[in-house]
């Protein structure tokens, strides 16, 4: 069985987490890895239905994503968790639990300037939040706590999606979490 891991993409809405996930997923599957995606919006719709946007509800949502990531990754699945996950303490808690199982946790901070996020926002949510029409909007009227020591920082203002995917894959290779590295380890 291959070694599982959790690739945790965190960043503001519109930073590029889903785009990066959509490009990374087939590349990892092409390497023969079993991969599952836990997208923050999908989890909120299915697993966390009824939660609001208070700090307690956001923490509960992130803990649920973390719990499912932990179960999957400790059973050999590579998990891509793409969620805003705005609060550092809960991200660190999830990391600790996953790593406590001996499973690698790779935090990827996906960032972009506010001007870029506003430009990318087809629903106009940032404009409404900046105008005070939406309360508790992460990165505007509610805090986003940047990771202190993420394994990878992707600046989508400066890097193409292809460049970002290659950096994630290079990190996974270096950590021995790709099929080529796993085959070498298993052959020993």
C-alpha cells in the first residue's frame, strides 16, 4: 500500500486553491496514487450543512475536514484539502493530529493580493464585503491568519498554475510521497 499524506491548501477565497487542486489531482493520479479531494465548499454543503460563519462554526468545519483527511491519509490515500481554513490554531491542531498518526502533512499557503482577489471574484462578494454589505467575510471583515511556516507558499499573482503544480510535485518527490519514490522504497 502506498503511503498517504495530506496536502492542505489554505488561503483566501479566489486565491487559486481549487484551480491548483484541479491541476494537481490528475498529475498525482497519473503517478498511481489514490487521491481524494476535500473541497471546503463541498464539505460545507454536505458534511457541515447548517454551520454558519462564526469562529466556532468555521473551526468545526475545518476540524471535520481534518478528521476525514486524517482517516483517509493514514489509510494510504493522498488527500488534497482545499479550504480557506482562516485560523492558524485550528490548522495547527489538524496538522498535529494527522502527523500524530505518522502521516505527512504538507501545508500550502496559496496567496494573492486583495486587488487580484476582487478581480477574480465573479460573484462580487469581495466588493460587497468591502462595501460593508457582507459581514464576517474572511480577509475583509473577518481575519485570515497566514501560516507561519508552511511547507510551500504559492503566490498566484506571480506564479502560473503550471509552476505552482510543479513546486508541489517537487516537494512531494523530495518527501518521498510520489509513486516513483515509493517504488524505490518498497523495492529495498
